[in-house]
């Protein structure tokens, strides 16, 4: 089982964030939401491991 990496692990994270914002530029809310959904599914497919994906879903849940 691969553990979910939650510590910073992206090379040049500010550059990635700028790229993420840029890809959303000019999109309507619905288009932006659809892009986010596609991105999530593409990355989930890349990860592939169901246990890791379950851990990611749990980590993303709002904390009460």
C-alpha cells in the first residue's frame, strides 16, 4: 500500500499554482467545475491505488 503524501511534494509549487489558475482563466463557473472534475479523475487514474484514493478522499473531507 502506498501512503498518501501530504507534505509539500511539488517542484516549484508556485509555478504549478499559476498554471492551475491560468488553465481556468476565462472559463465560466460550470466550465471551471468540469475542468476540476476531469483533473481529479485524471490524477486519480494516475494514482490508481484504491487505498491511497480513499485516504485522499478522507483527507479532503471538511473537518467538523
